[in-house]
């Protein structure tokens, strides 16, 4: 995401995927995912820190991960930062790990 590399992000995503965050819960097919990805084209996202990582391998084909992330975000008019708690569910499909569910909750600034 930081490099805005759609091809790589697409290869790491199961479609339809489920996304939950500030805009609610939605099932996203590949076309909608690409539009959402491209809507952030002008934004520059920099991962500042990843912490509090927890992961579990539930079966040989299903894993879950949770982590805190701090992002620096800049567009043409402003710069800001945000912290989020994220979770994702990964499944093994055709011998490749892909994300089937991703959630983000913005954390309150201290």
C-alpha cells in the first residue's frame, strides 16, 4: 500500500474480500477494490511504526493477525498522522496466502 503497487496488493487479496472500518462493513469485489485503491492515488502513505503484533495459525490454511500501525499521510494540501488497530484473516489459496477480511479501527490520539 505504501508504494501504491496495485498489482502486488491485488495478488495478496481474496475476492470478494470483506472490509470493516470507519465507513462500515462491506464485501468488495475486484472492480470495487481497484476503484477504492485508485481513489487514494494522490495520497502519500508512509508506515511509521507497526507494533503489538499478535498472530495465530488456526489451521494449515487459515491464519489471523492483529497489530497496531502508525501512518503518516500527506496529500496535496496537508500532512497528518493516524494510529489504527488492524486485524486480518488470511487463507491459503492455490498455495498462496491471501487476505479475505481486513478491519481497521482508528485509535484515539493520546
